[in-house]
C-alpha cells in the first residue's frame, strides 16, 4: 500500500509544481513570547538564535508580529523586540492581546489593534510597522467583520498584513 501511495505522490508531484516562481514570506508571530521555555533558555536567547539563523541564511527582512500585552507582565521582554530591531528585522502588529476576530466585536478588535501601535511606532522609529497578521489567521465569522477590519488598510495611519494585511 505504501509503495503504491509513494508512486502516486511521485507521479503527481511534477505536475503540481507551478511553472512560475512563487514568493513566500517568512514571518514570526507572537513576539515577544509564546509558550513555556525549556530550562536554562531565555526568550532573548531564543530570539538571538532565530536572528542569527536569518542572518546566516541571508534572509530578506522577516517581520516579527507583536502582541505587546506580554510586556505588561514581563517588561524585560522588550529585550526580545529590541534584539529583533537591532538585527535589522521589522516588527508588525498581531493585535495587543492575540485577539480572535471570530469571537470579538469589531470595535473591541479595532481597539486591541490600536493598543499595539504605540509600541510598534516607537520600536520601528519611523520605519514601516503598519503590517498586521490576524491571530489564528481568523478574519472573523461574518462578512461585515472581515470587510471592516480589511477596511482599516484604507484609512490613513492604521496598520497593513494573507493572514497578513496592510493597515494604512
Ligand atoms: Zn499568533
């Protein structure tokens, strides 16, 4: 059975590869923290390891999407965001609290996006921070929510980001 499946995959694969080059954006979500740390590992150590790999591999700019709420409980995690910037990598918004548009109202969600912005504006120091990734890649459970939040990209001064929307 496995040989048959493998044959099918190998047979189909050449036909599934597009005849034109595609672009892929590599980004990191949930900065400055996500999940528990193993013993003897720091958040800034994880960030520096990632940043070192990105540099070694000559990657183009890689956005880190921020939930600044983490800084309320652990202000020292600003070091992660500063390390990201010091490495020349940009930051964007992932909402302040990692909000879920499917469960939240539009006004509440917009407010959560807005709370993230002062941190991004300061850390990006005049560079383009107006990129946004929807937490959970959820664009809402109604067309109205989807269109309203996507519409933020039309307004001056607000963030951008497929799964990433541009907030203008
Ligand atoms: Zn996330």
